[in-house]
């Protein structure tokens, strides 16, 4: 059904790790975060977590080669992206409150491994295809 997710609330966080040690630290973090999400996330009601995805890839140097059917060279850094969809903005807001205990550990890891972070929070789905 087209636009089934329209109006739902999302968060997208991207981490860029410049070293293998940073990649390992993020992998350990995401393993524990997965368990936390599985335990703490609501499956029904206004706080419902609809989707939880962690993606990983090398960082590529540019985009033009993709349009030409080629893969660009890799920079040597690794990108991780977390994407979550919630039934309501209160669901995501509640999740941030519950994850407060992770904040100090995550901040220390980011600083120790010189990881770049980009957070796009409390966004509304504008369009969606299929469920």
C-alpha cells in the first residue's frame, strides 16, 4: 500500500569510522544495541517501533562512477547507518530517554576512535512505497 508510512517518525544516524579499531568498537556497540532494542522496543501502540535497520558499507570516493555503472574507489573509512521508524514522535522521544545510559559510553567511543556522527532526528515520512 503506497504511503502506508506517511506521517510516521524516523531517526537516521550515520557514523563514519576511520580505523579498523573504530569499526570493531561500533560493531560491539551495535550488537548490544540490537539486544537492547529487541528487549525494550514496543511492538504495539503509540510508542511502537515499526522498523529497525543497521547498515554498513565502505565509504566511496565520489558518486559519478555509480552513474556510469562502476564502483568508485574506497576511502578506507567505514560507514554505519542506523534507521528507525516509529508510530509517533513520542515513540522516538521515549526511545531517546531509554537510551540515555548508552550516551556516555557512545560519546567516549566516538571521541576515542575519532568517529564522525550525523544525526537526523524526529523526521516525518513524506512518502513511502509498499509496506
